[in-house]
C-alpha cells in the first residue's frame, strides 16, 4: 500500500507557453517553450522535488496537452491517480508569457471553459483526502461551478478528518463574475483554512480593498480557524502572523530577476516543505524566499523548481 | 483613393502553433512556432502574395496575438482596415499542430468563444464589400451567431451589388451544435454563391452523408445560383463542374509531403488567382494544385504560401 | 389510412391567460382564464373549425399545461401526433393579456427557454410533411436554435416535395438577439415561401425599416419564389399582391372591438380556408377579414374562432 | 424616522396562480386566482399581519406582475423600499397550483431566469440590514448567482452587526444544478445562522440523505453558530432543539385540510412572531402550528395569513 501523502494540491493544472525569446514584445516572438503550469500543479511539482510525498486532484483535457501535464507530474513523482480527463472536450488552460524585461512581464491566458473549472465532487474519493496530512486549495478553483463546490466539499472532508487545510489565494482575474463574488468565496475558505498564504494584492482583493494593513488582515482571519497567515510583498519580503500574536519577518534573497512568474508557487513549495520538516516559521519563510529567488532567475515556473540542496546552498551562502 | 479590391476574404483569422519538432507525438514536443492561421486569413495572404489586391473582414483579440495577426496581414499586403479587435476580452483562436508523419497529422484547437465568431454586421461597412470584385466566405464563419448573421448580411450586400461570392466550405468540427445545423447553413450559402469549393468530405457533411458522388453534388447545386463547383480529393486530385455541364479534371503534382495542413487554403489561393487572371478552369485547377503541392512540403500554412514564380516553375517542370 | 392533410402548421403552441376582468390594469385583475395560444396553434384550431384537415408540428411542456394544449387541439380536430413533449423540463410559453380598453391591450410573455423553441429536426418525420398540401411556418419559430433549423429543414422538405409553403411573419419581440438576426432569417424564409402574410409593421421589421411601401415590399419578394404577398393594416384593411402584378384590396368589416389579440390568426385561418376552397383572392381576403372581425369582438383567440357559417353570415350581411 | 425593523426577509417574491376550481386536474381547470407567493414574501406578509415591523429585500419584474407584488406587500404593511425591479426584462417567478385533493396537490413552476435570482449586492444598502433585529434568509435565494452571493453578503453584514440570522431551508427543486451544490451552500448558511427552520425532508436534502434522525441533525448544527433548530414533520408536528440540549415537542392542531401549500410559511410567521414577543419556545411552536393549521384550510398562502386573534383563538380552544 502507498504510504500516507504529506500533501494533496487541489485545482488548476495547465500549460505555460513561455516566449523563447526574451526582452521582446510577444507579438514579435516566434517560438514558445511548453511547461506545466498552474499554481497547485507547480506547488505539487515543487514540493515533490523537495522530497515530500505529494498527490494532486485536478482535471485536464483529454488530448495531447492533458497527456503532457499528467506525464510531467508523474515524472516529477506526483501521485496523479485523481488527475482526471474531461469527457466533454474541454481544453487545458493555457498561459502565454512574455518577458519584455524583469519589470515588465505580461501574460495572455486561455481560460474560457477550461477543463480545471469542471473538476467536480464525482472526480475524487473522500478517502484520498482523509488519508493525507494536508490539503492545499488554490483560489482559482473557487472561481466557477462545479469546481467551486468540489473545493468546498474537499475542505469539508479535510476538516472532518483532521487534515490540515492550506489556502493559497492564487487570484487570477479570469472567470470570476464580480468583485463581490471573489470576496465572498475567498473569505469563506480563508476562515475555514488552517494556513492562509497570499500576496498583499491578493489580500486586498479578498477584502474588497478596504485598506487593511497586514496586521488588520491577519487579525481579522485569526479570529476564525486559521493559526498562521503569510502575507507576501514581492521583493520586499514576506511576513507571517500567528494566532498567539507573533509576527515573523521573512528574509530577502537578492537575485538577478529574469521574470516574476512562478515566485509565489516556489515560495509556497519551500515554505510548506520546511513546515513539514518541523522547521520554525522563521526558517520556513527563509526556505520559501530562497526557493522563490531561484525560480525568478530561470525561464520556467515548474521545470525551474529547486532541489533542497539548491535552497539550502542559497540560505547558507547568505549567513555568517 | 485605394484602387478596387479584387478579393475580400471573410471570417477566421487565427494563430497556428506548429510543433517545431517533427515526427513526434505532441505530448513530447517542447517548442512551438507561431504562424498566422485560419482558412480565409491564409487565402488572403496567399492571393496577396500572388499579386492580387486583397482585403479581409475579421475580428481578433485585443492582445499580443491579435496584434501579431494584424501586423502579419499588413506586412503581407492585405488591407486590414476591417480587421477589428474584440472589446469583450475574447481571444484569438489557436490551432496546435502535431506532425507525427505525413499521413498522421493532428491538431488541438482552442475555439471556445473565439473572437472571430463575434464578428458582427456592425464591424464593417457595406460599401467596403460593394466596391470589391469578389467576396470569399469561409464555412467556419457560419458556425455560430453573430458571425453567422454577419456572413449572411455580407453575402446579401455582395449579391445586390453584383459582387461575386466564393464559398470555401472550410468545415471544422468545432462550435457547430448539430449535423443538421451544419447542413442547413452551409447549403443555404452554397446555393447563393457563384463558386463553391470544398473537399469531398466537406460536401458529404453539407449533404448529411446521403452518398452523393461528385456529379450528383454538383448537379444539385448548379440548379441554384452557382456557376462553378470544385470538389477536391486530396492527393487524388480535384474536379470542377460548370453550369453548362462541363467536367474538368485537375492535374496532380506529386511532392514530398511534410504535412497536409494548409493544402486547401493554398489550392484556393492559386485557383482564385488564376481565375482572376482569366486563365481557363483547367489552368486554374493546375495553379491550385501546384500551390497546394508547394505548401504541403513546408512547415507552415501561411508563411509557406508560394509566389507566382514558384507555382509556374512547378507547372512548367511537369509539362512537355 | 388517414386522408391527406390540407395544412400543417409549424411552431409555437402556448397558453394564453386572459384577465377575466376587462378594462382594468392587470396589476388589479385577480383572475385569469386559460386558453390555447400561439399563432400557428390558433391557425390550426381556426382552420380545423372551418373544416380543413389540419395537423400541427410543435413541442410543449411535459406537464399540465402541455397536456391542456394537446387535449384542446385534439378536441378541435387537429392531428397532434407530432406535438411532442419536451423531455428536459422546459415549460410551455405563457401570455398574460390585459384588456384596459379596445385601444389599449398589453401582454406579459413568459418565453424564457420555452419548450417550443426546442422543437428539433428529430421531433418529426419528413414524410408527415411530404404527404400534406401546405405547410405554414410561423416567424417565431425562427427566433432561436434548434427550432430555427427545424423550420428550415421543414421548408426544405416541403419545397423538394412540391408542398406549398405559407409564411406567417408572426413577429414577437422576444428571444431574438438583434434586429439584423430578425431580418436575415425572416427574409431568407420569405424568399423561399409561396405565400407570405404579415402586418405592415412586421414587413417593416423584416426589411429593417427601410421605409418600403406595400408595393415595394411586394415587388422585392415577388422576384423570388413567392406568388402571393398579403400585407395587413389592421382596421384599415389588407392588400394582396400577385406575381403577375395584380393588387387586390380587402374588404373591411366593422365590429365592436373588445381586444385586438388574435386578429391575425383568425384572418389567416379564414384566408387560407378560402384559398383551399378555390375562392378568388378577393374572396379570400373577405373570409380573412370577416374571421378577424368576429374574433376581436370576443374574449379569446383560439376558443373564439368562428365557424364557416359565422363568417359567411357576416359577409352576406354586408352585401347587397 | 422609521422605527427599527424587527424582521427583514430576503429572497423570493413571486406570483401564485391557484386553480380556482378544486378537486380537478389542472389540465381541466379553466381559471386561476392570483396571489403573492414565495416563502420569504409570505413570511413578510404573515408576520406583518401579526403586528411585527417587517421589511423585505427582493427583486421582481418591471411589469404588471411586479407591480402587483409590490402593491400587495405595501398594502400588507411590509416596508418595500428594497424590493427592486429588474432592469433586464426578467420575469417574476410563477407557481401554478393544482388541488386535486388534500393529499394530492401539485405545482407547475416558472422559475427560468426569474428576477429574484438576480437580486445582487448592489440592490440593497448594508445599513438597512444593520438597523434591523433579525434577517430571514430563504434557501431558494442560494440556488443561483448572483442571488447566492447577495445572500452571503447580507448574512455577513448581519453577523458583523449582531443582527440575528434566521435560515428557512425553503428547498425548491428548481434552478439548483446538483445535489452537492444544494448541500454545500445550505450547510454553509445553516452553520452561520442563529435559528434554522426546515422540514425533515429539507434537512435530509441538506445532509445529502445520510439518514440522520432529528437528534443527529440538530447535534451536527448546534456545534456551530445556531442556538435553535426547528424540524417540522407536517401533520405529525414539529420539534425544536436548543444548544443546551433541550428538546421541545410542538402541539398539533387538527383541521380540515384544503391544501398543504403555505403551511411552512405560516408556521414560520407564527413561530417568529411568538419568539419576538418573548414567548417560550414551547409557545412559539404552538403559535407556528396554529398559524399553519389555519392557512392549510384556506385557498391561498399569503392572503390567508391569520391575525393574532385567529391564532390565539385556536390555541385557546384547544386548551383546558
């Protein structure tokens, strides 16, 4: 029998098509390189590469792109028995990325009726979740039915079985119908989760821009279920807030930035790995930052995920 | 003032992403090369390259892919004043192509809510059509509203002004809702057109597979408006039928086939060019076949469109 | 074996709920009386009552309202073997009518996703149409797919078998998406029909308000298939135009008007009946006007349809 | 200034069309009598008639049916400043009722794209809720967006301001997409409410038929926010469960049942009124049952709502 999964990620598994040529507008780039993408897929790959036992619950197209995603996840050691293929001809989401300069990256997303939004409660067994340690929910999975209901169901199963729930806000301005809708469902999940991770911008969107600072955002949520809130500020670092009032500042690792894509997913991978290995929150923020720092200097989000050696080398090189 | 356009093509302008590596399943190919695609866009490029004055009526995304399409058409000499950008965030259609072997090519299409299907009667001026010699309608533009109504309106304007209507069946198994729907709208347009061009398979689909042979298909339509019907049989050549009962067999130009994509569009380009230059139908079929023969030996559908020199060299090398 | 049907009507069969109290705004009326409604259903009832052998092709809800419609049509002598019940829970359309005064009648229509719009080519056999003398198409059936394609298919079957096609414009401002859509499909059908009947307002809508007078409207269509165009002007009478240039003015029968609903359907019933009985066009216009005159003085559209005796009594009482 | 509202009901305001003739199948009934309907509208009318200060947040059609609903609610003393009219032409929901016998009542509902499902967060001010004592949410308002998000937002405002939340399960098998969807949203709201009221069948549906008995259903919810759970068993009475473990059995008032429609809404009206007047839970169940008993013996759900005198007379006549 398979040993217990330490993490299941839930939601979007997609294809990234990164402009092969840098520093040019996308209308002039002529070739694209294909990678697996989507925040929870990247986190599954990242944490698996660091050594965690990881599975993913997702839905992809029943075509060459879907096969590519599944094959890559398998090759990365991710358990993919609950990565289902859509039977209605829906396509895997696409993200074309353009790297004009480190400060100016933009994307073109194909998310219309994407297969991942049709992940439903029938696509997985409750037992798969019950037998895991942690469940990571991605905000994008809440943006449309039936994926939204599948996420709520997965969270309910996790909570009833004592499985830790991690919520990565992962806001993408697609498929949501209104700012109220975003706020209502992201807030509902954030209040039920044990750990909430997001950028300052994502917290603002969830809070409908009521101009909370980090302290206020954390205080609001810590009154509910969460025990740990992580708010990220890009190159300016990150901060963690705990239920007992502790505030922990993250470390910053300067690097030559090629693009900013994938920073969040690699941060989450390093951070979650460190928590699983019983590192302190301070150390976990270090692992997250170091991991992010490595990915932003490389071309892809998934393929570039660092090894534990890469991360620890970087951390060590900044000490003493 | 701009001189009179000899041809306006109407409908789909899209992006092709061709697997850069040949003879491998697409799940294993890692890079894609970008080209303009879509049958009426390819025909606009092909005929413009041959020297006709050509315009296109189309709708693309308001993003980098849309810009690329418009820029490429302009560079190819196609008048693009009525290539509009969608204001609702809809995307340019995509076609990923996989070339496993000359006999085994397959595609993955992203057509969900594509911008071209939202081309509407408000996107162009009737005078633009009235001032042209010929209007080419692509079957795909009939597959959904409001593009369907825009096509019917364009045809009505053309017919009332004595503008020749050419119908390229261009059947793609996407966005159509039922086989009856396909048949009803394609038949309605075929009966109103002056020239109808399609593969045997496309005629079968239009006729709901009642097992007509070429003669029966042609006879049925020639009772209505059409004066010329062209039925293509791939490498086995093509046949033209006229209102006064003539049947003209096309010439076959053998080549080393890389892929079959784009054969139809290059055939139409060569064929229409020759008719415009007052060649005989027999000669026009030769120009079409030679043009197709050149494109199937190359990697793209649009970029690979031959010059008049290329076509005539090939024709001449087979004679005498 | 059933003897040959003289008429098949195609399209909307619905329920009318007429305010029982007259001369009051509907928000104050407290009871409604139920009748069968929908233009082609009313014409089927009207012509059957006059003695024609009539059938109807339609789709209704699988509930008490659908049963009521079918039972009433059967009781009225209409062959209802191709009045199908929707299997997806869609409802029969409703029309609430308010009679504030003879000049001020208004309606509230429930047409959202109505069962009749889902009539499809699979719901009837081509042979049913082939064996009839005439097929009456209602404009409302063109307003949405798949009912639109079913209508086009029915017309195609009729034309190939020499069955006369009568087109009742029956414009209702519901479910159509744009004025171009209305014009395109109504014009396409009008050009294929043998007889076209509509009000001046309906012709204006079909022509996109280009300010044709009756002569111009008729001339435009008579260049295509139609041999007879009837344009109605309400209480000011009606006019018929034939292919050989004849213009026939209708007779006017003054009456005490209770409401204007149902006038068009009763006109069509009387007019079609008279043509079938080889009356002259002049006489047919008399039968139509007399029939309309009787219905507008009564509470319902369907139940109030006159007998041949009623019509001929009225005509005779105006003569000599 | 208006004094504080004791109750705001939130959700469906509709029109009931009750067959005027009893004991006949609806396909044979010929007239219908019009009443205001919809659970939260009925409860607003019922509690207002009993003397509470009540408002309603709802959306109706901008037509004669919408006017009727608003006028009737105003006449019943319900504050209707936040009963908005839909600006997109959507219709007020309809319910046709058929009373074949007291045991055999059935309905035909028109809920497709009904105006009430388009109630949105923009349609009301948060202050309106903040200034009330209690907010009653109807389960039907959760069945579709944007009404669902509006309900979640209203609940969030209420909870942050200390306004009591009452959840009437009000399950109607329309517009919901799957049984999981029903369960997820109804459970989420039930856990946030202070008081939950529903029939045994409705609890079963919310729990996805896991065969809980009343005790288990109550225990599950009382672990969250609710302090009072009421489970109704039709003519067999009702039971209330409190957070401190008390179980209170309701009284049964036998009556000559005409139809069962409206029993739940009149129960809620009497029950909520009594709680507001500081009656015991035992007494509140009596008021609820007496109120229901009166309504089921009459023709309508809204018009038939009893006065406090009616209720207390019935209660007193059963005592001593």
